[in-house]
């Protein structure tokens, strides 16, 4: 299964393992939950901006999320932070 992160003018799909790693290690507290579910998350623009910073600063193992995808995530979260936030599906 996977999680789609939609917001701004784009969407990014992540495998559950990658999403759960992010929740556990850098964005769960920002979003208010570290639960390993595919329940929808509605993040504000402020939360999205904080997620961009947290992901950019995290030491994410390359076997969890390759660096080029980390960059896409940071850019996506930053774009969502400049707009209306994001939601997951």
C-alpha cells in the first residue's frame, strides 16, 4: 500500500514504509500523530512548512527514501506551505 500526499499543484506517492519512517522520525509530532495508518491527514500550510524543514534536516537512510525523492518531498512540502497545506489519501 501507499500514501498519496496531495497539495499545491502536485501529488507524491510514498510506500507505507517510507511514510511511517517520516512519521516516526521527523514529521509525526508536527502532524499530531505517529500512528501507522493510512487514515487521511489534513495539514495546514504552517504544518507543511514545518514538515519541509524537518524532512530537509532529517538523516533519512537512502534505503528508506532515496535522496532525490527526499528533495522532491522537501520541495512539495514547501510548496504546500506556501499555499493551503496538504492532505494524504
